[in-house]
RNA sequence: GGGCGCUUAGCUCAGUUGGCUAGAGCAUCUCGUUUACACCGAGAGGGUCGGGGGUUCGAAUCCCUCAGCGCCCACCA
């Protein structure tokens, strides 16, 4: 015996993984004549550690990749990491503060050197941990969002979009984080409910409500809905004088339908510099905009005596001052509103107007299928035209909703870690400014002009992530040749030619708007291709109580690296996909992991049994399907293999897993292995094991490969690189006989259990398949014997048409009358139901023929069973 | 305000275009240590599929409605 008694995953996993990687089993070959299959791995944060979310996506993508390899495809699963600009930048800034310095003191170059050092130290951690999950990724093609080639792609794309007018620079209102001192995109902002005070002030003839009096210094426009009857006497453009915080001001009346007449007094003043809505109103009417709060969150000189105070410091004092002036009308202490915070760091967002770079999503300059369209039009078209399908389907709606509400994407960030905006500015001696945008820095020097200076900002991390599917396929060596255009780079890169569009994008539904939509945006624009044909979205793994795993509740976080040594990676993988629907969140449950640890053990022991049965001196023999059990298991094997592959082709992972689990545990272990103990078919057992290992492999690669390697039936061959084997055809009639045997065994067990008897003899009268399988039945039903007789008394079995009975004396058997009566009642109910259905002419007329036939068969079967039951019942009733 | 999802056994969840007596894992109860496995085997109990209405020969599945839970988006002057 080569297989030890128990499977200890931790003793094998690392070695098995090393064996795979060393062998090149995961290395893609773009020159292969096989069909290509490709997945871009969503690049995790390079400084992160493996979470259950990572474990889930690695499992799903690994199943896809391994399944495709088994189907004989050339597979590229391209791994990588993301530079995660904002969080990494924040970590370094915090470290600097802890050291008593800051980024401005040490300067940009030192800051970047410091950051590079930090990420280099931590990047390996994530890569090692991804391997621990068994990920069959092509590590020879590992990419990083800050690779030189990717940086070139970023600059090329930016330049191309700039020249097409898809990227512009403008003064727009942005979500400003005064703590991290950068702006963040709309979708990185989250809202937190907060109870606040809501003040109503007298403002000239009007009353206005606000929760933010500290922004009101510069307010000189009062806005109301044009149809609001209460203010019909006031005309758009009218002015009036009023006393305000720091003395008298002149205010102008503006009519705009952005105002909700039902809210408060239906009148508001606006602060265009610090509110999205106010900004839009100001834009519509060409109004002045003034900055009130600086970029550190402090009040500017316009606040007069309040200058330099923070928002919270100033608020109460301003209210007091207005109160003293008699302008405070009322205060509502129970006002509930949402405040915007940055999801990274949770700092309160202060809208600010800043000169930023934006992607224009509405300009119709993208060439898609021969037409000039806007980005949003292309994004809608790829779904409408089914160039891309999303699983589960319901996310189509969510996708459309996002795209319909897409606003210009602000792509510049005021942090240092990341791809720097490829724009340079210079001024001449008269102060005239010139902008240059290009892949490489401008080199010209002209008299009368100052030197070029690069834009200090970096790009949103998602800008480079959006290029991921194709930028990672560009040959890094070719990318160094700047004489080539971006299009030439793509066309000359073998990986791009072979693997793009990628086959499928597997990721969490939460980053559909951040990433999936933007990859489609960039890929269609730059390459003219969709980035992927299918999108598969998985759900979140939440804590056992159904709430999010959160750093604020450390006890809620499950660390996969603690689960793996305890239960094995395979158990974790299968536990994460068991019973989980695409796009649905799941709650963590150790029970599922345990169940799969047990499943691995079951598989291991099936292998041990087969190994022991074959014996050490076993030499391969020709496969022959002989017994009814053989035919039955081969039929099951064939059906399950087909069904499991079909499920996997449709990304129905939990369905495929469920079939696999029950085939192996119920059919193979509980029936076929047990039957084999009476009469083993060695070549068939060997074939069955090999086929099972192949079926299990995508789900549980470690245990399956460990068994395969330990047995060493084919020398050095790897299970990971084997392809699907054809299953020889079984005879349906013989397989059916085995189900008869199952009925006999099950009923015999049931009766013995119910009557608390054991070691009973089963008699039968002239039934061939019973004669042939007497030993198997005896063993499985734990009978004393299975004997052929011509006649006799006892308790007849009712679940089979075969004539057989258990040798149980009348007195004991009488106790079974109750069971028989109960079964009769059940059976009569079934028959009544079926008869009613068939007597319904509409049913017979309307239901599909197959369904009606099925019903008739069921009825015939049910009647037959009832006859048996009644006969048996009568026999005892009369002899009693 | 708009949208999406969920509500099925004690618990966690499957149930693919409507069609076997609605399933799984865990838990529970009974029996059992037979040399693959106690991380085991055999057997059992347990659900009027959230409530109500409708469509249909037929509804857990489709439609309407109500209730509860969760999430997303917008707004919050």
C-alpha cells in the first residue's frame, strides 16, 4: 500500500504545487493549434493578504482553467497584482507622520523610493498565498499594473484619448478628501446617515434651511422652483439687499427646477464651490463661484472673523452670531441626513472645484462596428448585441442602470504613487501656458519659454486596471520599441493575437461599475474588441452572522490561511462553491468546510480500497463490463461526466459539484465499492478511479493529484495535464437490474431495522439476476443467506417485481403490519392523485406527450406496488 | 424617491425554459465497530415553499398585492 491511512493535506499540498509549477503545466502556448482559453485574473492589491474573497475567486477561476485544460484547450490564466494607489499611498504617508516627517518634507523622489521598497517587501506574500489556493495560473506571465509595458499602455491610451477629445482638463466639482488631500471618484464615495441640527435662517424676505451654515458666507443667490406659486411675485434676476453673517449683501433671485418645492420652505441659497447640485445650477445660469473652505478643511478669508477655523469649530459660532442678529428662525435637532465619506479612510468628503482631468463619456468619437459612437453608447451596444453576456443575467439591468447614469470620469488624483499623468505644461515669459500630452516627455526647448513641467497628479488606479485584459498581453520586449505604434504593439504580440478577447471575466459583482464597465470602455476604444466574451459575477463571502466581514469587528474575519492547514485547501475550495448561486452572497460556515474535508477523506479511502483490491502486483488488463453492477456504475459514470461537463461549460459550479459529490459518495462508495467486495472487477475499478480523479480534479486538485502521484500508475504523468477520457457504453437493461437489486437491499434493510432483527435469510424463486447477484445482495443487505427455493412462507418484498421474501416468522412479522398499512395509505393517495390527473381531459390534451406518458407509467408502477402491499397485508391479516 | 435581491426542514442554502410523492449539507433520533473510511456505515423523523389573490390541465417556479429582511443608486439646500 502506497496510500497511507488518512489524507493529511498539509503533508502534500506544497510539494504538489511545486511539481505542477516546475513541470510547466500551467504555461500557455500561443502557438498551439489547440483552441485557446483565457482568463485575466483580477489583480489583487499587491500589499494585501489572502482573504476569503480572494480564495473564492481563485477557486472559481481555477475550476474554469482546469476544466478547459481537460477539454484539451490551451489555457492562459494570467495573474497579476495591482499597485492600489490610494491605500498604499496612505500607508506610506501614515508611516512618515509616525516618523515625524511628511511627504512634502522628503520630496517626491524619496517618497516613491520609499514606497517601492515597501511594496517590494510585501508583494511576494500575496503571490505565495495565491499558490496555496492551488491556482493554476501562468506565473511566467505575471504582470503588475506599474510594469513598464503597462505604463506605456497607460500613456498611449491617455494620449490617444486626449487627441480624440475623450480626455479633457477642466474646472469641475470633485469629491475632495481633505485628510488624504486628493479627490476620489463618485463611486468611491459612500454615504453614512447622521443626525444633525437643521437651521432655518431669515434671508431677506425668505427663509432658508441648512445643515451647513459654515458654507453660507458667500451665498448671494437664492433659488426657487419656477412654478412655485408662493414666490410667483419674485422674478428671476431680481435683486435685494439683506443683512447676513458678516454684514449686508446683495442677493439675486434665481429660478431653477432643481429645487424641490416640497422640501423646507422651497427656497435655498447656493454654494457652488462646495456642492454638486449648486455647481450645476451655477453652471446653468452662469453664476459666480467662490471657494469658502480650503483644501485642508479650514475656512478662507471670506469667512472674516471665522477664518482659519475648521468646519466643526465654526458651525456653532456662526449660528450664535446669526441668532444674535435675530436671523435664526428655528433649529430642528432631529434632522437625519447622509454625509459623504471616502470609503478609503472614511474622511468626510468636501466637494471642491478643481482643475482636473476627465474622460468624456458622451462624445461620439469611438469607432465601434464602423460607427462613431460615444462611450456610453458602445457600453450599451455590447450588451444589447450580446457581444458580452453576463452571468447571472439580472446584472444586465444593473449594468444598464450604471451606464445610463454615467458621468464624466475624473481620472486625476493628487497622490504620488501611481501612473503619472502624461501631460506637461510650460509658460512663456508673458505667462502664456502651453500643454503637451504624449507618451514620452517633450524634448524641445524654445527661447522665451520656461522648461516643461509634468503634471504632478497621478491617474486613478482604475485607469490602468481598465486596460488589464489587453495591456498584459503585450510583449514586454516589443513594448520597449518606441518606434512602434500602440496598434502595432498589439498586432505584433503573440499573446494578444491568441488570447484576446479573453474568454471570460470572473469577478465580484461589487466591482462591476469600477472595473468591468471600464475594461469594456477601454478595450472597445483601444483594440476594437470586447475585453471578454462572458462575465461571471460571484457574490461576497460574509461573516457567519450574515454581516460584512469588517476590520472593525476582527472576530468576524475568517483567515483562509488558518483554514487551509486545518482542513486542506480542497475542502476550503469546495466549501466556498457548495450550494452557492452566481451573484449571491454567502455566509461563512465551517460546516461546509468540514463536509468537504470529509469528502476528500472519502475519495482518499475509495482510492485506498481500489489500490488494495488491485494488489501490488496488478498489471493493467483489458476493461470489460460484466456484472449488472458494472453496467450500472458505468452508466452512472457516463451520465454524470456528461452532466458535470455541461454544467461547467455554463458556469454552473455548485450544480456540477453537487452531482460530483453524490456520484462519488452515494453511487461509487456506498453501492459500487460495496458490491465490489463480493466480486471485484479490477480493470473497471482502475478505470473508475482514474475517471473519478479527473472529474474531481478541477474542484479538488490537491487530493486528486496526490492520489495520482502516489499511485504512480503512469510514471511521471500529471493529472493536471490529462484530458477527458471516453466512457465505454453500458447496457441499460443490465443497469436497470442493478436498481432492482438496490430496491431489494434497501427494503431488506428497512424491514430488519423496523423489526429489529438481523441475520435473516432471503428466499427467492427462479429469478436470474438474483441468482447471479446473491453474494452481493447478501453482503449489502447484511443477510444470513440468499437462497433459491421453490416455495415458502415469510415476509414478501413489495418494492420489486421479483418473487422473494425474508425468512421471518409470522409472530415477528406481524409487527410489520403497521408499516404495511401506512405504506398502503400513502400509495393510495399517490394513485388517486395520478388518476385524477389522467382523468382530466384538459391535462391529457394540453400537457406534453412525454409528461402524460410519464404519468401513466407512474400510475402503473404505483398500482403494482399497491397490489403487492395489499397482498402482503392480507396474508398476515388472515393468518393472525 | 428609483432599482435589485431575499423569505423553502431546527440552522445554512439549492431547486436551469411551470410537470416524478419539493432536495442537499449540518444538526436530531435509532441501530451498528463487517480489514477503504467513525473525517464511517445502515435506517428514521422533520417543510400547507412568508401571507393573500390571479393565470394554467398543472405554480416553490409566471403575474398582482401585502408584510418582513438585506443591498445598491439618487437626493438630502
